[in-house]
């Protein structure tokens, strides 16, 4: 029995390869149409836009051989986009036809009451409770989803499509097919390769049964699945690692205090009793990135973020140590991995031009799931605003999201407060003013401020507010906002709820709260008071002042749904 993986050329397929290696199975890659005849078991993983997947398969001459393979009756497992192409079409690109096995169009989630994409951990409830037909899927486990389009489970309105439903998931008040199964075909909307132990169990169960020889699955029973009052979607706890070269040239994890990553030392002069703080010490070293990433995975982190703050002095694609870090981390970490730093159009020292899509693709191929864009997003939004809201399709956000989908693009925002006189201010950001409350820290009472965006690691301010940037990023095609705070960074005073609430109300994509966490209670309060989808921390996790398990226990005790 020969296990083959299909790479359509756009997305992170390396993570599935890493998962299968960890489970101890050998496999080969489909590299030509002829390879389909050699395959007795086929897995098609991937992420990205529906039309991109179909176009890539067509251009490489693989679409028709894939269809013929599935029709042959040999086992097929489609993951995310590998499942979606089984359907007739997608509202993401209505003119592009899928394989048409499942007579249903993928539709976009309704974002009026919840963020879209559906990004995070949720449950999948099998239609048949018989464990023999579960394919390793358990209603008690959580799986990682990241998608904007879904196939509605509608046994009355579309009974033919509903016969394919193997399990369903609820997001908000929408119930959709999270796994499909019929005959020799199995598909998962979630990413088992990014769903920790629960996901590895699904992969192992499917491969093991396929190798042993599987009986074609009967159509599913069409049972009602009305939405429950609450879904099982969880809040995410994310560990972030700022990676840069130290003075010896080694890549290390560091952490800044208001973006200053160098150790502080006390100095004084013989002629004065005054002691000053010197900040030009060695780069603060909090560990090796791959070892820390593995530790956080084992500790239960829902997601990891690697941000290269060295800014790739030569070229992102020539920065082989950082590519190696991502590749090595992806071999040990089976939850989502975001990479940031240098994701933009660049020119190599030899004059070779590199597009942002090419740079992002290099990181997706070694195991990253999302890319984070910072300063380039600010410049892109400024350009759109200057053009009266007209998009030209040239920004890194637009080009990457067009190929890989909006869920693959995170915009990282670095805002800082600008204080104004609340009694007299009548400037352009008066609708975004935040006023210090009586119960605010004493330094904020009676004051007012707006949040100005920065570039270059917070060193340069730009004439754009945090709301303008967040809304502009969503229009350009970003799928998530990573919201930092220069004022709160490294302070341990807690997340800036005013800032987070301002952005949450301004966009309909997921928001990650960052900067300021000092205790487990800070995570609880930011979830309860702002409704943010995820919260991120760095220093307190690196220094082991607070453990991820402590944060999750405190959240659970407060009634917040988190992954076990």
C-alpha cells in the first residue's frame, strides 16, 4: 500500500508531512499525473483560496487525474481546501467549479454577530455515535479551524449533500459540515495536523484503517442538528517569541520593555550621587526559539508566534537561520505557527527582486501557517486612504491573501497613545478619543488620548490612527489583527482594554490582544471585558512567572471556554 501526499503548490503542506513522519508512516509526494496510478492511499492537505487550488491543480495537469483517482474507489482524505474542492463551487469564486462530488456550494459565514474567519479551536460532533465509524473524531476534543467559507448542514433543504456529513460544528448560530465521508472519501474542514494530539489521532486512525483495507462508507443518516444556545468555540492562549540575533550573531528569543530589548544597567559618576539607567547592554536572552516553541506546545499553548525583529538585514529568503528555525519548530509543534518580519516585496543584495507572495510562500513551505505584516500594512493603508479608498492589488496583504486566503494574513499593529486636552480637542480623531475613568490608574484620570500607529518597531509615528489601520487592513484582505500596545509593553499592568475594545468594535475579523499581561487574571479580564478572540503573552511565559496551564485553569473557573 503506497501512501501519497498531494501538494497543489499554495499552502502549508509540510506540517502534514511532519505529522505523518511523527506517526511513523512512510509516504511519497505526487509530482506528476502518473503518480496517481502509483498511489493506493492519497491525502490532499492545504489552505488558501478555492480558485487558487483549482487553478494550481489545473495548471499542473493534476485536476483530472485527482478526480479519476477519487472515482477509482481508492481511499482519499482531503484537508481544508482538499475537502472544499469536493463541493460543486464556492461563493469565494462562484465562476470556479469544484469537483462536484457533493452537490452544495460553500458559502461565507455571516459576520454580523461573530468574527470571520472562523479561526481557532472548536468541537466536531459525529453524526453517528458509533466509534467504529468515527475516523478518530471525538465530540469531546477540540480541533483547529481556520476558514471563511463553510458547507451548511441542511438535511431538509439539501438532503443529498447532508448524506455526506460525517460530523458537524457550530460557530455562532451556524451549523456546518466539519467532516464529510462517503464511499472511499473522507474530508475534514479543520486541520488535524495543527490540532495537537486530537488531530494526530484522526490522521493515525484514517491511515491505519486505509492500510488495513477499508469498507466503503455508507451515506450518513440525515438527522436534525439545530444550533444550540452556545457554541463550543474556545478563546486562544498564544505564546509569542521575539527572535533576533544577539551581538554574537546567534538567534535567540528576547523581550523588550516598551520595545527596548537590551539589558538595563545602573551607572553613576564619581562626582554625583545620581544613578542613571543605561540601556545599551547586551540583548536580553530568554532562550532558544525552537526549544521554547516545543516547551509551549507541550504546555498547551493554542498557537505560537515567531516574530523576527532583526528585520532581515539582507533578505528574508537569504536569512537561512530563520527559515531553519521555522522548519525545526514545525517538526516539533503541532499547533498553528505564525511568522512575522520582512514579509514584503524586497530586493536581494544581488539585485534579484522578491515579491511578498514569494517570501510568504517560503515560510509556508517550511511549516508556517500564517504570516504577520507590520510596517508594510501601515504604508499600504496610507496609500489606500490617499487614493480615496481605491485598492490597486499591489500590497503584501492583497497579494498574499489572494493566493493563500485572508486567514493566512495577520496584521500586527503597534499603536501608542497621543494625549490631548479633552476640553478643547477638535481634531480628526475626536470620535476615537478615550477618556480616563475615575477607576483608571491615577496617571490616566482626567486625561484623554487617541492611538497613533507606528512603524519600524515603534520608532516612527505615522499619520494614521489605530481604527483607520485596523479597518484598512480588513478591507485590504487581512484575516486577523494582532493588537500590541507600546505603552503597555513589558509593564505587567494588564492589557489595554480601551484600545482592544476600540478595535473590536471597528472590525469583523478576529483580534488578538497583546502587550501588558502580568498575571493570569489579566487574561481572564481581557476575555470577559472585551470579548477578544485570543490573548498573547511573551515575557511572563518565557520567565515562567505564569504558566499557560495556570491561565487556562483561571479562565475555565471564570466560565471562559478554553481548550484542555
